[in-house]
């Protein structure tokens, strides 16, 4: 059973516009969430994270929003740039007796067109 | 420079042979992870370790084994019991405070023929 879901396999946006990537989770014990960016044949690189005590975290062009009641988070990229084209993964970590388990979604491939 | 290193980058093995993938980190991180990536499947957790001499099964541990004898090292053995071993394998480490980012290695592409 997939605990972290990214239901959109792909997203295409125009350069300069906003990209919104969505992520849903099913495990109510998850309380720390991360977004990663990945290029083919490379390891993922960290973008931004959010703790469940917040509903928004911003870092430059990247903003993550968390809606705990809906078990939903989203990553906003504004403005989108062609270099942002990559696969984006959502990840979640539970607060269960100090467990370090880190679970990822299937990813969304973002294409930013010039 | 501090980082996490996976070796080799490409690995070929014959069917039925066990193979061990290396993962070393010098970040002084307590937690380490192994993931497998297949097309359309995202990153699936194989095993993770929170401290030395301790590790936990992830979501797809069958056919794999690990050890954590040193803080810096978390090798993954793909055994002959793993039915579909050909994949891209990623190792990661994390500080171990149940927060903060995980740092990833560059991955190992295993091909079993």
C-alpha cells in the first residue's frame, strides 16, 4: 500500500509561469515532509522541507504548503525556469518512537518549456 | 569534502550470483538508507539503519540483505533470491534526528544478465 502518492506522473508548464506539484499521504503519523529534485542516472537533491507544525515554508522560488487535515502538500515553483525540468519526489518521515523511516512517492516529471 | 559515495556506478552480474553494492559516508550521519528505482515506481525503500548494528526492513526487503558494522558504511547485498534485481540503486544518509534532509549518493546501476 503506497503511503505517499503523487498522482500526476507528468506536468508541463511555460517558462515564467507557476508550477504546482501535488502530493498526498495516507499515514497520519507522518509529520515531516521533503521535496527532492532528480535528474536521470543521478541521486536526488534536496529542495525544501516542512514540519507538521507549519503550513507553509518558503525558500526563494520554492514554496511548500501543507494541509494536515487533507493529508496533502504541494510544491510551488515561481517563476518556473527550463532548468527546473526534472523529476520531483515528495517524501515523508513519521514520528514513531524516533523512527528514521523515509518514504518516497513515485515522482512527477516536470517539463518547463522555453 | 563530506559526502556519500556509492560504488561502482555500473555493475553487471550473471543471474544466480550474489552481488554487494557499496555505500560509504563521511558526514557522521547516524541513519542510512537503501532505495531502488524502477521506471514509473519512484524510490522504494529496501532497508534502513538508524544506528550501528541495527537495521530495519523497508517496503521491499525480500531478496536483499544489509549490515551496519561501522557508522560510515552500509553495504547492500542483492541475493539470488531477488527475482528482478536489475535496477538503479540509491543509498542515502541522514543526521538521525528524525528531521532534516537525507543526502544521496550518485547511484549504482545493476544489470543482471
